[in-house]
């Protein structure tokens, strides 16, 4: 009898431990996953029962909630939908969210730890639950200039553009093209939302992909020469006057495969059979950079790329795909990477960060989209991210030398269409092939900085991929004017 009672007791104890363990797992370990599961209808209803906070640009709502008059109580609307879609993202009924809507979901729904006292007050006073508003760092004029410029690149063209305040890391524009209307995904008709979502997914130009920070990363082409130039000057072994061989063609090391400058001629500005680093950069010549890259070595270039942020995950607060510089290179591959080909892959944000660090005396700042989190009722500031340094990418002297070279690139070189009267503008263009045959449309790049008479600065990066290459599709004609318009927009705002 006692033995049977003991067995039953042990069995009951095991059942209790199992029950306790499973409930603990559900309540604690799996709580977030269960809450965020799109099949959780209670969570969906609860999330729409509270007034979601607004997303603001310069005090104006670019995403806000209005009373819906249906069971979900609140309807999300986007007054300037497509213009800010790469920033706001979307918030859907049971289909998830993206952009700031996703990254700041806790704040927008009032569930963030910074809103604890707000939650308590609402509970005590019986106020309807509401989320906080999120004020962004975006400059509306710069965002408009970026989106207009990308749209003007032509039907079928894709691309992205970014503007950054070099001193703070504030993102002033974040554009991706083609864009989309997030209002189509905020409908309370689930079938209509799914149909719109499926249509966007089926679009070969991928409007839901934020090309500024992710997706299939770009070959940078000649804008990567800024990294190689910085590595050379930082090494102490090279100056802008250092010279390199200047043939019209060069076989890649260990191969019989020739490479050329874009002109198929010797680099402009050369003297005899030599050309300076200055001329190689401002006229964007590939052969001198192939020679320089092989002399520097893989480690020096990789280290400099890492100093600019390559390989590091970023949150702005949306997740940013890290840009990459390859390793284990053969001499010929190393030469190709030295002018941004082979397997160097970047986001436009990374290129803008590189230029911003150069403009900021060599200091790389953490990019940030959020300016403030604001209590919707009291207008108190609940959170205000402070500027954060990611380190000194290059010395101040190297940064100054790079600035001077980039200014020459605008005044004398291939970035002339970025020039703005009365403004100091430095820039670098780039054209990257997307396949070995060269038949695919090129990536047309511009990156640069502008500084007004009052000392205000902005750094930009633009990439455009036309539907097909035509004779007029040079980076200076297509990408540089977009960068110029963004710089003008920031400095004039």
C-alpha cells in the first residue's frame, strides 16, 4: 500500500513539475513569440484597440491612427505614403510590420519600458490606452529631393539615396526606389491586404525591399576608391603626390585578363608613364588603383573598410545588412576589389557613412533615424537618443586630405555635376559592373559632402541602376545631380 502511494505521489509530483515547467515556458520564455505570432487573434485585436502613436517628420504625422468604426477600432493611415514608405514601413492587420512601424512597435503601442509610468497612469485614471509618438531625424526637403531624383531616373530604374548629418549621425533622407503605398497594407480587409502584399512581392522590382539598408547589396565600383585611398594615406607610405604606372591597359596579376580605365586610355593628368594618386582618384582610373591595392595588400584595405563600419551589424533602429569586403584574395582578385569590383558589396548607407566620417574629421558616427519618443498626452520627451561615436575611422589629417581630394573631384574631375555655387562640395562618382560580361545595367554612384557658409554639413550617397545602359547613363549625369539636390535641400532648409 505504501509503495503504491509513493508511486502515485511521485507521479503527481512529476505531473506538477511538468505543468509548472510548461506554464513557465509559455508565460516567460515564449511570451514574446506568442504575442507576436500573426495567428494570435487576441493580440491583433488588442494591438488595434489602443491608439497607435504617430510617426512624425518635422512635427507632421507621416503615419497616424484614426478611428476606424469597425471591430479593430483604429485604422492606420499614411498621409504621404509612398514618399516616406522606406522610413515608416507598414503596419498590417495580421501580416506583420516593417520599417519604423516594426522597429519602434513597442514605443508606438505604449509597451516600451520607457513608458511604464504612462501605462500606470492610464490604468489608474481609466484612460484609453495609447502609444507614444516617434519624431524622426528626417529632413522633409531632403527626403523629397531624394525620392524625386530617383523617380526621375526613368521607368524601370531602381536605386536608393541617403543623407546624413556627419557630426551627429542623424539620417536626413532615406529613400528607396521603387517605393510603395503602405496604406494598401493598412486596410482592415484581410483579403485585400494579402492581395496587395502578394502583388508587391511578385513585382520584379521589389518595392518592399529597402535598398538603402538591405536587399541584394550593391557593387560599389569607384566609390570604394575612397576606402583604398584612405588606407594608402593612413599607412604613411603614400601621399596625394605618390605615382603609379599609367598604361592604357593592364593584365590582372597572374592572368592574361586585361583591365582598363573607363576611357580605355591612360589616366588623365598623367605625366609620361606615371600618374599621381590625386589624378587617379579625381579622374577615377582603375589601373593605378589596381596597382595601389596590390601594393597595400588585403589586410590594409580590409582593416580600413572595417574602420569605416564594413562587417558590423547596425540598428538605425531598423536592422541594416552589413557591407562586406572579401577575404582570402588572390592577387588578381585583390586588384579588382581595389576599384570596387569582384565581391565587395555595400549598402548606400555604408557609402554615406564613409563620406560622413571623412567630412567629420575622420570620426564615424552611429547613424540614427529617431530623434525623440514623445508622450502623446503630455508631450513629454520619454527618450532622446544621444549622438554616438563608432570610433575614429581615419586621422584628422587624413580626413582633411581626403576632403581636399574630393573637392578637386568636383572642381576638376568627374563629379562636376555636384557643384553648387557658394557651397564647398566634395564628391566621388562610381560605375560598377554587375556581371563579368558587362551586359547588365551598371550601378551608377555618387557620394559626396556639402558644407555651407555657416559650417552646416551633409553627406550623401546615391545609386541608380537604369533599366538598360545607354550612352548618357554616366554617374556624373544621373547620380551626381540627385546628390546635389539633396545637399541643396539640407543646406537651404
